[in-house]
C-alpha cells in the first residue's frame, strides 16, 4: 500500500491522501508504515505539504460517494 500511495503522490502531487473504507479501520497500525514508506522513498519536493490521513466515513465512503454522484447527476 505504501508503494501504491507513493506512486500516486508522484503522479498527482496531492496535499492530502485519505485512506478510507474498511481498510482505514486499522488506523495508525496501517497509516504509520505507509507514511514511513512514502517519506523514505518520495522525491523531497513532493513531501513539503503532504498529509496521509484516515478517512472519517469508514465503510460508508463508497455508498456516500455513489449517492453524491447520483444527486449531482439528477440536478
């Protein structure tokens, strides 16, 4: 997961990466190793403002995203 996040950071250069869904239930047990991989391997310019955080929606993230998409399409 850390290498996957690293690749996304290098492609998109985001300010924040949010890990959500069921996997986010692991909290810091998952996030800390991901942060370690990213900070040890990323090009320094990509780390300046980067945050890797847990999503707050948990298992409902996909469902709420789908509802938001339907609501946007119908308006």
